[in-house]
C-alpha cells in the first residue's frame, strides 16, 4: 500500500514539474522563442526567478499570485495547468496501471496541455510541437501497436484528410493547426475514437460558443480557439470512447 502511495505521489510531482515546463513551451514556441533562454523571469520587471519562485502551484500560493519584486499579478493559468497536468498523469496511471500504454496516454495528455495553452493565448497550434509529438507517437505505435496494428495509422490519415476536407468545404473554417493536430491524434486514438473526438469537440465548441455569445466573449463569424475542445474530446475518447461507442450501437442499432 505504501509503495503504491509513493508511486502516485511521485507521478503527481512529475506531472507538476512537466506542467510547469509545458507552460513555457506553450507560451514561447508560438513566438519563435527558445524554451531554454532566457531563464524563467517576470514578464513585467524581467527579474530572473529564484528557486523558491519556481515550485509548481505552491509558489503561486505562497506569493499570493504576485511577483515578489514588482507585485504584478501572475496569471492563475500557470498553476492551473501545472495542477491539471499532475491530475491527468495520476488519473492516467490509475486508469491504465502498470502497462506501457501509459506512455502513449502521458504523451497524449502532454500534447493536449501544450496545444491548449498556446491556442488559448495565441490561437496557434505550433508546427514544432506537432512534429515532435507526431514523431513520438509514431515511435510509440510501432513499439505499442493498436489492435489491429494499422488502426492508428489509418486513424492519422483519416483525421488529417477529414479535417482538410472540412477546411476546404468551409473555406478556411478549420485552421491548419487543427488539421495537423488530428493527424497526430489519430495515432493515439485510432479511427473510431478520432471520429468521436471530432464529434465531441464540435458539440462542446458549439455549446460553449452559444453560451458565451450573449456575454460578447465570442462573436459570430469570428474564429475562436478550438484546440481546448479538441483536447477535451480527445481525452474523453481515449479513456471512454469504447464505452460510448458500445452504448451508441447497443441503443440505436
């Protein structure tokens, strides 16, 4: 029991650290900045952050959400995505257990956290991030193939082709980043779950968009970040897609 508690705690800490790193990647890469230099610093006073200011989540709490030097407010998005990454890593291990497939799930969660951060801030899903995770997913799927083995690669081709078709038909209604993202997601999800992800993302995006229109947070005809809805849809599909599809077939056919 104590060993299992230690493993969960270790994974949670790992998730917090990686979440902090993913904040850097999601915010810097779209601007063409290095993820190494300059070191972490306050964007207002440019002071380099010390070790005590780089502890995920806790530093934000202890500093009451402000820079120690200039007292500028720190966005709560930083600790939110740190905590979210930790929660996803722990949940993934709890759900999958001691199986190498957990590596695919962690890679998927990592990708989705990064693209959500970048899409929320810049409405951009960086090609460099997609290329890295695309290569990683291909390597993982050769090592940990789906059943049948071609499902992942057909899923990638279908995800890319379907989103490209939607973009052409809607004349730019779907961004290039979303198209390439679905190619990468297909490697993790396979054909059926990739389709389910698109359906869930569209439903969630429509519902939230309609709810935000009266508050002028979203304007009709003006593009908004679709990446977060894709991320939620992909996570639901990865973990519960088989259950959802079985329910659908049993209920309606």
